[in-house]
């Protein structure tokens, strides 16, 4: 493959990656914990968009349980963003033959 052709391919891929990144930033990912007692939504930039708590999740005598549910919902949502990002970005670099991508 000549250098000029490779540079053109890289520019195309860069444009596609920017488009995918923009799509990811606008996408909303949701997760829940405790059988739906805690629901969390975040965008593809890992910014939390909403947190919803069931009344049963709020027990002043057991704050640690609520903290654990929030942590579980956040980590689950983050994993969904990571997975979607990996899937979308990985599809762009397949077949390019670029080491490390």
C-alpha cells in the first residue's frame, strides 16, 4: 500500500471515528440495581443524566445499602458505555492492518 493511499484511508477513518464519537456522546445508556430500586442514566461521555430512587431504597438507618446500589448502577451503566464504544470503534479499525488498533 502506498503512503498516499494509506493517508487517505486514515483520514476517512478519522472522519468516521469523529462521527461515532459524536453519536456516542449523544446516546443515553441506562442501568438499574436492586431490582429497579435505583435507576441511572448516563451519556457516552460518562456524564450522569438522571438518577431515580424508589422510596424503598431510602432507609435512613441503612445508608450503606443505598450507596452500594448507586455504585452498582453507576458501574453497570459505565460498562454499557464502554462496551458500546468498544464495539463501534473496534468495527472501524478492523481490516486496516494498523498495529495496536
